[in-house]
């Protein structure tokens, strides 16, 4: 797998986005290559799905190792989740 490129900035959003939606976006961006590969398969068998789950899990490890500041992504999402919880209360 190629070394992931980290986004340099977030695009302006047109609506309020929850911490969960931001986490989903970060994950989807990092897995874009895997998502594109799924298009090559006519049928998603259990073996294919299992292989992609393993690849996605491994991609997460690669992303963590490639972070300039270890734990940065996790801390950012923890902070956003706390902010969302505080606003909901």
C-alpha cells in the first residue's frame, strides 16, 4: 500500500457537521484507494470482504505510523467528540 497523504486543511463546510461525521470523513479519505479497488470485483464474497477488512485495519496502522505528531488524529477526534457532547447538553 502507498504511504497515505495527510490532508493539509479541511474544506469549508456548508452545514454543521458532527464529530462522528468528521471521523467518518477522515476514515473514508484514508481508505479511498481501497474503496476504488472494490469496483474491480463483480461479486463481493466473504473472502473479498475479509481481505478488505484486513487491508483497512492495516491501513490504519500505517496511517498512525505516518503521523508527524503521534496520536494527533485521535486527540483531534476526542476533542471534537467532547465539544459535540457539550453542545448537545
